[in-house]
C-alpha cells in the first residue's frame, strides 16, 4: 500500500514498477468498481483477479483504493451495501493468493486512516510504504527531470530552487516549470530564466498578480506598513525564518505578502520557533496600530492562524506550563463522513476556562513582543513603507539592506540613487480618471487647432493682396 499526500508520485511510482518489472500490469481505479447495478463491483474484482492469475507472474495496481476500501458498517443509509460487497470480494481474492500464483497487488491512497482494518492486516496490505514530500535533494532531482525537455537560461540554479521550494510535492514542481515555460513564451523569450521560475513559484504559492486592482493611497500605505511589520518582526526574532521578499502587489486573495523561507527542511517545531511565529503573525496588525493609529480587517487571516496555533500549543502539544503536558479534547470519529468531525470535550468547564485564559495569555505576550520590536523601530518602519510604495516589491540584497537598516549604503553601492528618485516619481504618478484623460485630450486638440490656424494665417494675407 502506497500512501502519502496528493501529488507526491504514488501513481507515478506504480507506473515505474510496471515499466521495470517487465510483466503484465493491470491498472484500475477504485471508483471503477462502484457501479449503478448491484453485483457489478464484485464481478469486476473476480474478473480482474482471474485475468491476472491467468497471466502470472503479473501486477495489479488499484489507484485511489479508498473509494472501495472504506471501513465497513458505517453509514446512515443503505447505499453503502454495494460497496461493502465489492470490498468483501476484494478481501476474499487477496486472502486466496498462493505463492505459486505470483500475483502482486499494489494500491495507492492519500487517506489510509479511513481504510477497513481487514485490508491492512498481515497477509493483505501488510507492507505500507509512505510516499512523502521530497526533501531538498529529492526536489533538486525532480526539477532536473522536469527541466530535461525545456530550454533553460544559464542563470537557473536547481540547488537554489530546491531550497526555495520547501514543502512542494513532485506535482507542484512539475507545475512550477510548466508555468515558467508559459511565462517565458508570453514574454517572447527563447529560454526560461531564473526570473520566470521565481515569478512562477509565487504564482503557485500565492496566485497570479492582480495589478489591475486599483487601491487608494491610504490603503496602499496601510498594506505597506502591515507587510513591513511582518518582515521586521521576523527579521529581529532569532527563531524565525529569513525574510526572502516583501511585496504590496495583490496576489490571489492577498493584498500583499511577506515571503519567509526556511534555510533547510524542518520536521519538528520547537516551542521558541512557534512563539516567534506567533509574534510574526501579529506583526502586521501591530504595525497598523503604531503607524496608522487605527486597525483594519487585513489581519483576519493572520489572527485566525495565530489563534489556531496558540490553541494547538495548549491543547495538543503540551506547551503550557499552566496546564502541563496533557492533551485536551478527544477526537470523535464520524466514520460515515470519512474524517474526524469534531472534538469530544473530555474536560470540565473549569479546565475549558483555563485553556481559554492560557490561549489569551500566549496571544497577548506575542502581541507585546511584536509591539516592543516595532515601537523601537518606528523610523525604520517609515523607511520600509516609503520604499515599498516606490518599488512595490523588494527582494534579495535589497530586502536584507532594508531590514538591516543599511538602505543608503545599498543605494550607493548599486548606484541606484537616480533610479530611486525616478521610481519615486513613477510611484507618485496617480492613475488618471476618465475625466482627466478627456480634459487632457480636449486641451491637446485645442492646442493643435490653434497651431494649425497660426500656420494658415500668412497664406490668407497673401491671397488678400493678390
């Protein structure tokens, strides 16, 4: 049984097995067994195994086996009976295997938790292989495979890309290079450069740019302060991931975002890392409080994620000194929904009150840390806001200089002083309204008409003399 998150290559691995084994390979989807007529599913299972046995040695691959292999005896209606018959037949066929038949069964699912226990017992799917998200070396190799048929520029570095794409699956990486190729084609480039790949990475993570969205100067200023707050708190705190990019260009549902990328793959999170992450979440809201003297709805997602993490620290991870190393809330298994539906409250109302108090304390302390950091750096926040309004996006060495408060030195080193003033003028140029455009066009027409009349005046006087 191959199991893991979607897009990690379970089906691809089965295809590779079929190519390497050199034996007959039968592939079928779990949903193919579920039909409108009673008995068809079980009949198909019998036919499939009969054919595979006749061609032994052979391999059977069932993709998305959770469609037919869900736990039995769960459901509110009678519609599950047919699926149970199919599963029963599958169990019988698997149990009937003998060594002489040489038929190997491979199945794939991303929901092993909802499979029937009888499927997973020794003698059936007793060998369970996790196909997880690739690590940094795996991502680099996958990128090289998908880049084999694409013309890449010399500046594309797979090792750097692998470090930037933490958490990407194989399918994400394939999509990343496809998006890069499309972007390069739209820009009439013959090769894919690192700029296209990085732009595509942001499209995969946050969605496409929405430059057409027109925002007022006040809103753009608020967003610039908000993102600067996230970035500055993340830069100052020791256990936070490095800031890679800050932008106030809307993408997907976000009006702007700060990209933080870990330097290496992490499989565990420490308490200090989580506390620092909470402060970074609240950095945007705190920057609004300090610099705008008002707060907006822009921090709703930050607050939601922060509250969820704080509650998880208290109730799931035993990271509260007040409540100790204990898990609160037992998961209720609602199998007919195929997932854990709710938490059963196995604690008193007094404990619930203490949990709420502890979550509030963690959130309050995170807010205080963010406030202290940003209040001491008001001038730097102001500079970051100004630069973001001028440039819209800051990344690489520029973002490092901005966060280290060495912006003037960066401009001198890169000879960007003149360009900076040009960008400032460009940023200040507001989008013209239809009325302004019409007035400008009318003024231009009047000027052209006056010029034309002045050119014709001498000719008219000559004709009069004649």
